[in-house]
C-alpha cells in the first residue's frame, strides 16, 4: 500500500516506536574542570552528545600516544594533589644492605613509615613514588609533605636505611605555596613517568594519604571564553598561565586548554 501524496510505501514510514528511538543531537560544548585549592583548571571541547548523555569520539590514540597520555594524567594528578595540600618538602628514603628488590615489600615499608609518622604528627597529607635504581633491581622512594617534621621522627620511622628531606626554596618572588608545591610535583612527576615505563604491572605508580583529594568544580559553556570567564570569577583573578592546544602545530586531539593561578 502506498501513500498517494508522498508516493511512498507505508512500510517506509517510521512507526511511533521508531520515532521514539530517534536520537536528539546537541551542539558541542566546553567542559572545564576547576580545582580551586590547587589553582588549576583543564578541559576540552566535547563533540556533540546524544540526549542520553553519550559523547561522540574525536580520535583514538595509538599505543605510544596512550602511554604518553597515561603519564601526562598521572603527572597532573600529582601536581594538583601537591598544590592543593601545599606539599613543598621533598624527601628520599633509601635502603641499606641488603637493600630491597621487591616492589610489594617497598610499599609495605613505606605505608608503615607514614603510619609511624602520623602517630607523631596527626593528620599528614603526603605523596610518594618509588624509583627503580639504574641496576634495575634496587628501589628507593621519593616523597613530599607540606609541614616540618622532626628529622628524628623520620629516622625513627624508617629503619631500613637512610633519609633525606629538604624545603624547596630559591623560587621567584611571588611563587607562593602553589609555586613551591608545583616544583615538588615536577620533581616527583619525573619518577611517576619512570614508574609507568619500568614498574611492574598491577601496582600503583604513586600513593597518597587518603582524605586530601582536591575538590573539583565542573564548568560547562558554549565557548572557551565563557568557561574561562566562569573560572576567573570563581578564583577571583585571571590565570597566570594559559595553554591552548590551538597554538600547537599538528595537534591531533580535541581542542584543549589548561590554566593555572599564582598563589
């Protein structure tokens, strides 16, 4: 049977059930994650999403790019955690003979170390990352805290070898706590990258004290200028630095932005 007005078979016309399944498309939008306590924001332009909340796929990175992205994300987590908690004191824990070659044993030793410190200090945000020695067998540990801890307590809590800790300084005037913490995060981030490359599968590449995760505020807008303006209003100042992927030649991913504030 055909519809004379349209010249189509009724079988070609959508039923009510078919029409109910039609996906409604919405325009692309900017999503920006703002971390107020860390003085940082990052986000990207998302492709058009359907009404159920799904999102289109922009691009799928290859294995090498995926590894780079994993390392970048890990360094970002380290940087934000350090900045939000003012972790500006770096420490190193090394083993004496017979050393330690078991990555799981290392984790047990470090967890015990921080439990002992917390008995002395109370609440103590920290972040630590293991480093495999150049010989590919022995480990040592790098960590950051945000307050003075007596050296005697550190030595007492680490009976496996030697300890070293220092407050970061020699930064430009106005760097503030965030600047100090970001410097510490940059140092630790190098070892996070190494851990991703050389560490055993199934183990965390770094660990943090629980309960100190930086708060995130999600900002949505129709344009980059709109989401940045919202972030500036929430932070009470313009960002000190803004990185825009549009300035990077050959950028393969979605349009992305990153911003940081001084403080």
